[in-house]
């Protein structure tokens, strides 16, 4: 029974997250992504620090390192892609 409740909670969070992100205007995505990269970087540093100590929560710290690293890399990739789109748009406007 608790697994079903957890599944419903995760799906509800995913749908809510998608709706919130879809409502953000495109001009705000890059600053928000930069802020989230900073928070994920802090999470990564704290998780690496927790991982350096051999304690019972080291498996949780390892999961935090993996997830935070994925978030930082993905955030930089998306930010770079969006900045490239704005740069191309600026070149097109300058040519006209």
C-alpha cells in the first residue's frame, strides 16, 4: 500500500512540476536555470562532503551526488542551448 501512495505522490509532483515550468515565460528560463544550477552545485558539494565520511547514509549521499551532477550538467546544457537560440535570433534581427 505505501508503494502505491509513493507512486501517486511522485506522479503528482511530476505533473505539478511540468505545469509550473510550462507557465514560466521563455525569457525567465535562463535566469531560473542559473539559480537552479547554483543550488544543485551546493547540493553536490554537500553530498560529496557527506560521501567522504563513512557513515550509514553514504548510499543516500551517493544518490545525491549522482542526481545533483545530472541536474548541474543538464542545467548547463539547457542554458547553453537557450543562449545559443537567443544569439541566433539577435544575428537574424541585425541582418534585417
